[in-house]
């Protein structure tokens, strides 16, 4: 059967036939189904259930000392909707109360010639409760209180991004990045088994081989994204935002992964090297790109660096799309992804052609 | 004596194959500390920092003073925005955990001034931001000398039921995750040996089956234990993590390493298919167990059902024990339930793994 031939038509026909063969192998491989379809869904479900739980600021603050009533009143008037229990304890028992786990923090007010002052104690792991108690204690001892300011609480309209809306894109990009090595490993494996040389001896061009591998990765990447988008949307009510914008960012991330895969295939000489490069590239990007934690919790410099990594920029773009920002707002982030894709992809393509031809 | 030498030889072969690979070495010694550093610094900020957004509309010296007072609160950092729209976007994106708007005319209304707080009452951090903002508003105008240096925050105390956060929690999570992930990845070596017929060839030598079983389990045990000790030591030096008393820590690390070794061999003799596929499946399983077991986030913050599910993984029991050592200064008696569960699990896994490996060794080549 003549499958390739010269020219663009031959390349497309050859790529299509190879892609069909690869897809047929893929759907018969239970491990591939596990890693491409099941793992992303399972991880998305675990992260969404674990991190999307409704929580409240539920703490117990103990107060004692000379002006315990004013501290209790200050906490009560500031707590708003927060679930704060106030317990009044005897003097000198604050440390014991904390150590027993009966309170998260304690405010002990003492009186001196200069006026009241306080010591705030807190348990390990209850640092936020301790800070909040210290703020309220400052108000309780402050003098004079003549120009107090009123605080009007306003809802932000759309609720802040929930667990599945933050971690859905993070997991999707993570999974796609960790899958970049399989093209390289598959190429090296075909080379070792001798099937690649036989393939290249046929009328199918090296370009058709490369296009089929890229197309396979594209299909796999899009399926992984769709699995996570549907899981988080249907089960957890995540709002990913405008479908067209989501599709655009998804396609760009998948193209980025193809570019990285091409580079790994081009610069590695064996399956083992490809595996090592894949792990190094994916872990570096994931670590630097701010995947693992909300961006607000990263140190300032790390947050800036994360926004300029292609994966960090993509996750940032997904967050913007999710809260309803327009394409204009995310254009800069998308340009970062495109720039990385072009630079890495071109370098990889030049290199891999040499590898294939040799 | 001969039996011991044969056992040691099997263990030595495993150690050489596993540890002489740069990727395995990096995953064993470098990655756990590096990722703990990233997780830990983020967790420290999440636990102790209250990042607020703010906008001062119009020129307002009093408004600026209000924001300065807010920023001087313990744990509070304030990020300024150009206008309300940008602030609202940051709140929705969760870049900040609440937005304070000082409206125009704030200065012109002494005594009756008002600020807006954009916050979602359903979020605990927004609630904390609300309390701090209200506390600052309640004393605005008071003489700072009467409150600023009059509140002292004492060092945090270990408590019953207390849980660690920040670097100690991240280091414990990463130690446990990588011990199990590497052990499960090492399962692929047994799968490879089976496929290449190495197990059958080994079984045909005078080496007793029990030597092979103990050697394979023992090699993995020493890798897991060595990795645990190195990660605990380096994280103490680099991240300042305190791991509690030595004896209970040693008990936890030894039982955890035994569980990981048993799991590794059991998985190795149970997996089928090419080595790369087995390794991929083992790593996927390690990832899922790590996520469920609380290696990446504290199970105290997850719904009760996930806390129950976590208890089905050995990871959760190890982390629970380490957490008690760090946050509660626990001793061996305090963590006896966790040690008992891990000990029983280790015995069960090692016995099962030994039985299956023996079976694989003695089975005909075609069946393996």
C-alpha cells in the first residue's frame, strides 16, 4: 500500500496513518488509559474534595487578667461572622489552657503605672488565631477611643476562586507537563527496536513521523484537559469561564507541551536520558511556576518569577478567564506561552530532524 | 553465616542498581528537601500572613494612616491597588484575602468615617481579615503609644491535639511522600527481573529463596531508612525543622521504612507488563496515596470523609505520628497507636511480599 509519497499531501496522509496506528495502540493499553484518563480525574477529584471544603475561622480565644471584659467585648464586636468562642480563665492559667488544647490563643492583660498591657499566647499551628488575638488586644488597651471608624462589609460579587477552580487548571497543566516524555521515550524505543529505521525506509517522510507524534500528544493533552474540566465542572461546580478563552489557553498549553516533548526527544540519546530530562524539566517548571501553592503564599520574588514561566502564565490566564476577564487582559500571559513554545519548539525541531535522519 | 552472606549479596545488588542512578539519587536526597522548601515557605505564609489589598480613593492623609496602621498589625501585609476594580479582581482571584477601600471624603468625616471591606464571609481567611480590619478601625485615632508596644506575642506553645504548620509540616509530608514514592518506583526493578528471567535464574542457584526475599526487602528498607534520616537531618539544618525526641522519631522512621519496603516488594511481584509501564503505574499509585494520605496538605483542613479515607493509607499514620512529635512534643507512649498500626502493616506487607516473591521464584519461567 502506498501511504506517503512526496509533497504536502503525502506527508499529511502518512501522518494520519501513523496517528491512527498510535491511537489504536494507546486505547488498547490499560496503563496508558490509567495515566491519561483515570489519573487526571482521580487527582482532580481528590484535590477538589480536599481543598474545596467549606471552612470557617473557628477558634477559641481565652482571656484573663485585669481588664478581661474589655478584651472579650473587643473580640465580640470585631468577629463578624467568624466562629470565635471566648472563654474567661483564671489568672496564670493561660499557658496550661493552651497546652491542654482548650484554646487556640490567650490574651492576658496586666495593669501597670503606664496603663494596661497584654501578653498573647498561642499554640503551634494556631499562628493566625494568635495574630488576630493580638490585634484585638491592641484595640482593647488603646486609649483614647474617640475617632473610631466604621467598617462596612461588601461581598465581592462573584465568590473568590474555589478549590476546584484554583487546582483544576493547576492539575491539568501539571499532568500535561509530566506527560511530555512519552513521545521521546516512544521514539527512542522505536529506534532501539528497529521499527523507526524501517518506517523511515518506507515512503513515509521523517516529517510525517514527527507530525504524527505531535498530533498524538495533542490528542492526549486535550483529552487530559477535557477530563479535568468536565470532572471539576460537573462534580464540583467549578466555573472555568468563557469556553472559547478556555479552549484557547488549553490549546496553547498543549502546544507548549509538544514543543517541550520535541526538545526532549531531540536532546536525549536514549529512553533513560529522556526520562531523566522529562523529570528535570517538568519538576523545574512545576516548582518555579508556582503550581503547588496559591500564588499569594509564594515569596514576592518567587511569585514574579512564576508569572513569567510558561506554565505559571497559563495558570494565571486560566484564573483570569475563570473570574470573567477578557482576552485582552490575558493577552500578555498568552504571549509568554507562545514565545516559549516557539523558542523551545524550533530548537527541538531542528535537533530532532538531525536525530531522525542520523 | 553463608545464608547471611547470600542475603547481603542480594541486598547489595539492589542498592547498587538503585543508588547508582543519578535520577534515583536526586529523587532520594535532593528533591524532598527542595520541594519541602517550596511547600514550607508557602505554608508558613499561609499560616501566618494575612495578605490584604487596599485602595485609597483621592488624596487622604488619614486614609494612608489607616492603611499604615493596618499594615503594622501582626502578620498583615498590604498590597495597594489603583482602583476598586483592580482590588475586586485581586479578591476574586484570591491574590488577597480581603480588600479595604478608603473612600473619598474619609478625611472630611472625623468621628463618622467609614471604610469598605470587600470580603467573602464564607472564607476563614476573609473572616480573619475582617476581624483585624474591624479591630484597627475600632482604635483608629487612639495614641499608638498606648497600644503598639504594649502587646507582646509569646513564642508558640506545643499543645495537646496541636498540629504543626509551615516548614515542619512540609518537611514531614515530603519525607513520607518520597520514601513511599521511591520505594514504589523501586518495585519496577523486581518487575524487570521477572521479565528478564533473572528471578528464575537466581532461584536455580544455591541461594535459598529466603535469602533473596530478605535481601530484596532489606535493601529497600535501608534505602528508605537512609533517605528518612538524611531528609530529617538536612531539613533540620536547612529549614530549621525540629523533629522532637530522637527515640520516638527513630521508632516512626523504622516502622515507616519497613512498611515502604514491604509495599515495594509486594508491588514488584504483583505488577505485570513492561518495566516502564510498571514504573508509571507505581508512580501514579504513589501520587494518589500521597495526595490521599496528606503529604501535600494537612488533613485537618479537609472534609471528614477525606480524613477517614486518609487513614486507609500508611502515609497518614506516619505523618500523624511525626506531627505529634513536632507539635505536641510527644513520646513513644503518646504515638503508640500510630506505631502499632504501622508495625502491624509492616509485618503484614512483608509476610505477604515474602510469600509472593517466594512463589514467583519457585514458579516456572513461563508463569512469571
